[in-house]
């Protein structure tokens, strides 16, 4: 599934918060059109009323710079040297590729034309982790879940620590529109999206996400453990 970005991209570009490398379209979680590259594919609470991860101030950075490691773009542990992020894969059988929005992306088919996904990338100029996480989440909601658009509920929206850096997490429960599901003969009804933006250097931000449909909801409780593997490198 693809949707043109149109005014959405224009608005995000004006805010300077687009993921680096984003092009005219953004890959969705459903099947890509013929000839395109398909998407390969701290505990926090289940509702905003519960207590979330504790946001602690970042540690004082050392004066000696840490060399950026070489990329390792394969599961079970990924090192995205361009985004300066490292993290574990949520599942086995994840295939590495890239989408228009996410330069590094992993996926696994879980339904007809639908994938479970995880990825990372640099965020464009300026902004804060909070603003970038919210805008990128909205972009994914508008471009990646079909037309008619899905409904969504913010499950968690808070600062978190990633190693010694302070980032921001937005967790969203997405309900796929029934008309879109019927048109695509989908069994998936809901999906949870976790998206984190974290500073990786002076004035530099990167983003990480994982999206898990309800057909794999047994993995939902494991996402906090995967999130705890996220590090700036």
C-alpha cells in the first residue's frame, strides 16, 4: 500500500523534521506496487493513565569521542552507523531492505500483503525529540495504514532514556479501517506502533520504530525489552 505524501511532506519539510532520504512516497505496511522495493519488514504501560518509564537526565558526555562503528544490517542485532543507532530485532525471520521513509528497514510477512516492521534512520534538520516523534508518528498514520484512514489511540507519549541520551517515545494503537481491510482481504485488525526519536550528536536526531500487528500480538509484551537494547553508537 502506498499513498502520496503531498501536503504532509511539505509541512514536515518546512518543520525540518523529515527522515533523511525521504522521497516522494512513503512505504506502507501493505503490499507495495509492482516494481517497487517492498518493505522487508524500561517497561512502559498499556495506557496513558499508568506510570511510564522514568525520564532521567542524560549522563555527562565524555570528552573523548567514540568512533562510529561499521554498519551491521542484519538480525538479530543491527548497527545502523548512518543513524548512529544499534538495537536488537524483535523477531527472527526479519528481512533487511529499505523504504522511502526508512533507509534501514526490516520486515516479516504476517498476512496477505502485510508485514511486521522495524527500522531506523536519521531525522532532518532541527527540531526536538518530542516534536519529531509526534510528527513522524502522524506521518506514518496518514501514509501507511490505508484509505479510508485508520483510527488511532496514543497509548504512551513520554521522554525516555536511551543509554545516556534523553529521547522521546510515542506508542500508538492503530485500528485498521474495516472498508480497507475488506478491500485487501486482511485478517489484521489492529497494530501497535512504537516510535522513538533520540539525539545522536550536537543538533542531530535519529529515529527508531517497530510496528507489530495483532496477528503477532504475543510479541507486544516483548517490545519494552527490545526498546531497552536501543543505544546510540
